[in-house]
């Protein structure tokens, strides 16, 4: 995994507080989606394939 400073720089995130807030917001959304029975995935637009996110907390 990238170090935190590199992740922040690459994504124009200015503070660790902002990084934490964004991370928690995304995780909160993902938990709600999983609780509703939905999958969390990324889509490769070129090949139209899905890659499901697999985390122990999602089981």
C-alpha cells in the first residue's frame, strides 16, 4: 500500500483529517450497500468486467 503522504499528494488531499473523513465516508457507504445486499466493485470500462471488493469486514 502507498504511504499516507503519497496517497494524499496523488489525490489532492490536504490534511490527514480530510483523508480520514473521506475514508470513513466511503467505508460507511460500503457497509450500508453490503447490508442492503449489494456488492462493492470496480468496473473496467474497456473490458466491461467487474472486480468485487473483498474485505473481511464485508462477510
